[in-house]
C-alpha cells in the first residue's frame, strides 16, 4: 500500500530490504489510497518516498513535519542508508545516501527514498519507464536495451518482472485513474497485456497531472510515487483491494 503525506512524502509497507534505495524527484502530499480494513499496522521497516531536496527533507524532519503512517508519531533522523550510484538518462549519474528515520511513537524505522528511483534498482524510473514503453510499442529486448543504453541482461530483468504482473499493474493503475479523474476514460485493449499495463500507467499519470495541475512531473515519476518506488518489486501491487481517498491537492508540496 502506498500512502502520501503532507510535505511531499509517500509511504509504502515494505519487507526488510537492505537500504538499497536511490534518488529521483517530486512527490505528492496527502493520502491517495489506503488498504481497506483499517489503519496501517506499525512495526518493521518502511520505505518512504520523498522529494529530491535533501535540505528540504531535513527541514521537514526538524520541524516534525514527517509522521509515521501507522501511529502518526513524529519521525526523527536516525542515521543514513548506504551510499550508492544512481544512473539516469543521457549518461547522468549521481551518488545518493538516503536518510533513515525512526518513529518517536512506535519505534518503527524508515528509509526515505527520493521519488523517481525504484527500490533495489540502480537506474532511475525514467530509464526503466522508457524501456517499458518501448516494449509496449512492439520492440524486442535487444533493441530496447540499445534505446536506453543499458546491458541486455538488465533490461530483460525489468521486462520479465513487469510482464509477470502486468495484469495486476493494469488493474491497479486503472483503479487510480477512476479514483482521480473527474471523467475517466479507461484505455481500450492494446496488442498485449504488457501494453495494456503501460497504457494504464500513462492514463493514470495524466489524470493525476490534470487533477492536481502538475506541469513538471512525468508519468513515470507518478508511477514511482504511487508505488512507493516498488513498481518492479515482487510484492507490488498489493493483492488486496484499495480504498481510494480523493483529496484536494496532494502534489502541491512537491511542485
């Protein structure tokens, strides 16, 4: 489940990953969705997606502006995850060391993952999304790898993981589209389930951008934000139904 908080933070329940998390940009600000059946239970480790301004995140932490999604306790700084190299588009590379936090209420620990990069992936979501879109258009893995300038094995891994849950991803983003759009237009069937899923992501992202007047957020950044950086993770999207919550301007703190 992903939950988006005021101050540009999206939170997602995660299994115990090592701190293999990375960088990106621009997140939402209040809940978009929650799992039906009650509030999120505390305990364990959460990966939280935040904006890509480390100084701004530190200010939010210092002011008590970031809260635990389980108990609403104040989050405080608690060290850092390991530093790692992130690969972007057009040869761009940068080092990221995500902030770790701890809840003052339930003592759950959290890793703050900047929006735009996926959990346990070295490439930002714009690169991965380009590969997914190219595949949806009919290209094979080898030409897709050439398009995004990544090793063939890496690209095949992305495509295999996405294809294995394409129908669940399509259904999840279609739900987001219907929840957010004033007059949702669900994409018609494409040539493959893979292409259906990509079309649903793009349609939902346009709906989010239109609803909240976003001009500088890409479709794949939206996908990264609402999935909490877990678009390619094996345990996302969740199996249980989501209870959608419409809000006034959840992305206002990030753009």
